[in-house]
C-alpha cells in the first residue's frame, strides 16, 4: 500500500517560501543554478548567479513573527555550514567567480507574503 504524499505544515511553508524566492530572484534578473543543493548534511536552498557573482541563498519563511523574524534563525553554525558547502560547490564545479551569501526572509502577512532580500547577509567563515 502506498503512503499518502503528506508534508508537515512547516515543510509546506518552507517549500512555498523557496518557490516565492525563486520567482522573486528571476524577476530581479538572477539566473537560477541549483535549488536544494546538498553537501553532506548541509542544504543550500538556492544557488544563483547575478552577473558574474555566484550567490548562495538561505531562504527563511515564517507564517508569523511570533517567535522572531526569519533572518534571525540563520545562526553562526548554519552560516559556517553553508560556507563549507559553498566552497565545495565552487571547487567541484571549478568556479572562480565572486561569491556572495544572501538571506531571503519571507513573512506571511494576511493574504500575502512579505519578502526581504538581505544581500551580503554574512561572509565566508571557512
């Protein structure tokens, strides 16, 4: 018997946020390279290119701000893990581009989604 394709509400919210972020980036002229790219236990939500810069993007989505704004939840350990994974991505794809680490914070507000794009949100820590 096949299990129903059920995702927990927080996973559905996260997936919706990543799709909103991708659409936002495409409208801003970015080229999407990867979505949900993994290295070991670390996932980079979006890898994109803006002109000659490779941008590694962490998307944080919240259905409310009761516990704080989304960008607050990208802690130092997560930043370090993303930097290590990004370094591996660049080396394994033989890329020597400029690099940037962004956060896209998405908040659900009644009947809409609010997007905040934080460029250069953190810097390499490898």
